[in-house]
C-alpha cells in the first residue's frame, strides 16, 4: 500500500470515528435539520444553523469532483448532525 493510500485511509478512519462520536453526542439532545426546519420558532441560533447547513449542502452537491458515496455520507452527516456535521464538513472535507 502506498503512503498516499495509507494517509487517505487513515484520514477516512478518523472522519468515521469522529462522525460516530459526534452522532452519539449530538443525537442525545437537539433536533436534526428536518425537525429544526419544521418547528415554527427556532430562534436566531437555529436560523444560523439552517443557513450554514444549506450553504454546506449547496457547496457539497455542486462539487463535481466528489463521488456519489462521498456526497451521500456528508449529506447524512450534515442533515442528522446539523451543527457538528457542518463543522466537520468545512474542517475536513474542504481542500
């Protein structure tokens, strides 16, 4: 296995581990993106979260260089973990 493949698989292992940890932490409280959008009053912070999530989703789905599987995984992370998913996306997925 070449060094680039090892570093790539190591990065994906870290992303998956962080996503699982984040899912565990975030799912214990707080709504996902869909619940947040259907709530009639979500406040200023909720509005910021929705805007950040929509910006991340538009950026992600408009990227032609990503594989479909990659797009699906990031979309699930952003939708079901709105705050942490968008942070992880902009930290790890943006090159």
